[in-house]
C-alpha cells in the first residue's frame, strides 16, 4: 500500500470496501469500470465473463471506495470452476462494509433470487437496479412496481437506479455508498485505480477479445496464461498462451490463415497500449490442455 508518509485528509474522510455481486450478465463489471472511470474489468454480452475478483479504487476529496467486482454467481451446471467462482463470491462478501447487489431493471429471475439468498445478514446491502436505459424500464410506474416487488424479498439498506453502460446516475450511487464506509484515511494512494498487476490486466484483455470474437460455447472451454511479461527499451514484451480443452478447438481460435487470432491479438494490443500508456509487443498463441475446468489443482495454479 503506502511507501510514502501517510496522507493528510480532512475530518470526516471515509474509506471502505464494497463488493459488487449479482447473477451473470447484469452489468457488474461495466458498472465498476464507470464507477472508477477506467476500464480494468472486462465485459461482454456473454454470461460468466468475469472469472477473477477485480479490485477497482475510486478516490475523491471526501472518500476512498474500494470496489471488488466478482464473477456472476453460478446457478446452473456444477463443475470445479463454477464451485470455485461461487466460493470466491462468498469470500468477497465477507469483511466488506457494504454489498452492492446488482440486478437488471424489469427482470428478476430465479438466478437473482439464488444470489439474494447468499447475501450476508450482518452487512448492509444496497440494491442497484441497472440497465434503466432499456425500453422496458422507461415506464416509471412499472419500474417502481418492479422495485417494490424486489424490496419485499430482502431488507435492503437502500436502492439506487443506474445505467452503467450510459454512465447515468453513477455519481448518485457513489454518494449513496459513502455513508456505509468507516471514517479513516485512504488505504491506497489517490492515483491508484486497481491493485491488480499489469500482467493480470494483460491476460484479462486477451480473454475479453476471445469472448468477443469466438462462438457461444468456446470461451468457456479456454483459459489464458501469461508466459512472459517484461519491459525493455521502453516497450512491454508480452507473451500469452490461450489454453483450449481439445485439439479440434485450436483451429477455431486461429481461424482461416490465422485471421482470427491476428484480430484478437491486434485488438488486445491496442487496449493494452491505451491502459499501460506505452508501446506493446504482443504475441498470442494457442495450446491444448484438456479438462482444465474440472481440474482443481490446475485452478489453484492459475490462482483462481
Ligand atoms: N442496455 C444496457 N446494457 C448494459 C448496461 N450495463 C451493462 N450492459 C451490458 O450487459 C452485458 C454484460 O455486462 P458485464 O458488465 O460484462 O456484466 P457482468 O455482470 O459483469 O457479467 P459476468 O461477469 O459474466 O457476471 C454487456 O453486453 C454490457 O454492455 C446498461 O446499463 N444498459
Ligand atoms: Mg463481470
């Protein structure tokens, strides 16, 4: 955390942790990126995009809010990966000052209800209704009715409506969260936006592109490993392996004449250069490693 003298802060300064939880695809990562004003957590149309907890730090003159973006809570097929993801969500909720429970406006499903049942009893939970830009949420009365229905199922400490994608009412959400934090000095330097390493962020960016450019099923059967990450002559040299489950999945990732992999690595490189504010040399290739989603030891190696 600090290697310099502790900062002077005005009286009443607050600092604390917020876990962002919810079923897959409700917009948790999009919301966190907007809260901190930088894209550090990957997002996609597909469910189960976030696989690791990602910390995002927001600092202003009155408070420091440390957000923990979690994987969408899994309710269907059980395997070692899903069990581990859920374990991580439960762990992320313990020890925080407040939980932001994110749902989609006008859509409360059994999967949302399952997450609701996992929410802690002794930590305040703020209900965050996202995607209010959608047409079906434009009828105000219907939206109020919807919210009243969800509130009847749990004793929420408050409710905020937002559109993460369009950056609507994000400041309201920040203000609503601050009173739940403890008074105290910031834990992280004010210019720090995440506690994740550049190595981790590079890996996540490649994963986002795989989600974006591959079919429905494939991204779930793969993982990404950073084999080398070094800084040399003002350039980042990054070597990343994409791990697939079966030999026949390899050509799908590579594409005709290597086109798909080229597109994935070019886009990933551009995102990395923006985030790291430096030139990047990136090499991405594909390797086969079967059954990884069910191999607990392998998940441990990956730090999941
Ligand atoms: N219309 C609309 N779409 C949104 C909004 N917020 C997020 N989305 C979209 O919802 C999809 C899922 O967003 P993510 O942020 O990846 O969702 P997530 O909850 O982190 O998903 P997992 O990590 O898989 O649990 C993406 O296509 C987003 O662009 C919003 O406010 N309005
Ligand atoms: Mg996510």
